[in-house]
C-alpha cells in the first residue's frame, strides 16, 4: 500500500477541521494557510469528503466547513476511502490476477496486510487526535504562525 498525497492531505485537513470545529465553520483558506495545502487541492478533496457525508458546507458570511458527523464517528480509514484512496497492498488490486492472470504466490500475504492496515486505520478516530495534548500544541503553533487566532477572534467595536 502506498498512501498518496491525496490521502495524507485529506487526513491532515480533517484533523485541522476537527480541532477547530467547535469554534464554528472553518474556511478552506484557513486550513490552507495553516497546513500548507493548496486551496484548489483542498476544494477537490472537500468535494469528495462532502459527498461521503464527512463534512458539511456552511454558506454565507462566516461560512466554511464543519464536520458532518461527530469526530468519534469519523475514522482515518473513512477519510482515506472518501477521497478514493485504496488501502489495498496487493499488486492486482484484489482482482486475483497478479501473476499472468492468476493469483500470485504472495497474494494472501498482501491481502492480509491490507486487511490489517484497514482495521488499524478504521480504529483511529478524529476524536482521539483532538484529545492528544501534543497534537493540540502543534495546532496552536500552526495557528499562531498562520495568524489564524487573530482572524478567529477579531477585535470588537466599542459602541458609544
């Protein structure tokens, strides 16, 4: 199995969204600035994540994206599968034709690895990440570096 940039970026973006979801909708621009992922790439990923029901779009001023489900119900495997990534380690992509149209000698080994990988990633949820103090610390550093905190809490005008 090779996890591509698409899967890695989708997981990273969803982690960022989960950490900031309680603050209200999160813009793709904020995720792009904090995570260093191109805005146009995020738009493509979030279209697929929305189709899978993992995120909901919020229109209008103050709009952005929110989690489509509680973070404890979204696994890393859900995210990877939503963006059309495969967690298949076999060369034949499960078609049993890896050796001249027939199953290869090691097919069962790679198939079992694929199953174990899926099970492992399916057991890790976004809620586990957002509770991790080290992840929170990294997120705060990224928010500060990208000036996200200043944008999240704009100064209030004082009425006379």
